């Protein structure tokens, strides 16, 4: 019986590359000269450090641009409130991955409401979709790609025939 998995994964290597490129741009840009502006990555958490809120906004734009170029969907970015003090400003950007229980229920409900003859089951960080026909599975993939209200980027892998 054909099946596939719906997952939301973050390529950590591409994230590291995007951060390296962003740091390189920050060190060469004229409006960041003399500031100790830096991007730091720790697992899936990116910390932006600089001197002012305006520069934080500029750094966020750089981060989004570099992440987009590296194929990281910006839907997975969750921006926290900035911590602004006298001469320092810091902001954390969480990179979300994995499908939590609430989003999994929402996706499974959408699949069932579409009346496509498939079964969907939550498997922790992924959702397994099984059906008798490969065409039905591809129809589910296409339907999920067009959904606007799913707040995480979805990937489809482990396709078995």
C-alpha cells in the first residue's frame, strides 16, 4: 500500500551557511561599521546582537534574505521580542521544526475533510498518509501545498509504493 510522511524539517547545515553569509555581510556593510553586530546560532536558535533597534531590524532583513537564498522557508522563523538596553540590543529568532500535536490534528482534519480516500495518522513529529492509489497521495500533497493557513513549511518524504 503506497504511503508517505508529512514532516517539517530544518536543514541545520543550510542555516549555518546562511548565518555565516549574514555575518559576512554585517561586517562589510558601512552602516554597521564600528558596531559589534553579530549573528550567533545555537542549535535552532539564532541570536542577533547589535547596538540599536534600527540595526536589529536591518539584521533581521539580512537574515531573511540569506535564509531565503539558502532554501530555508521564513515561515519557520518565530521572532521573539527584542531586549534593548542602553548600548546593546539583542533579539532571538527561533527556527521551528517538527509538527506539534495541534498542527497535526489540523492537517489530519484537512485531509479527512477533502474526502480523498486516504488514511492519515500522527506519528510524533510526522504524519503518515496511506492510500490505495498513488494518485490519491499526490492529490493530498497538492492540496496541502495550496493551504495558506498552515504556519510551518511542510516537506513530503519517505514515499513508498
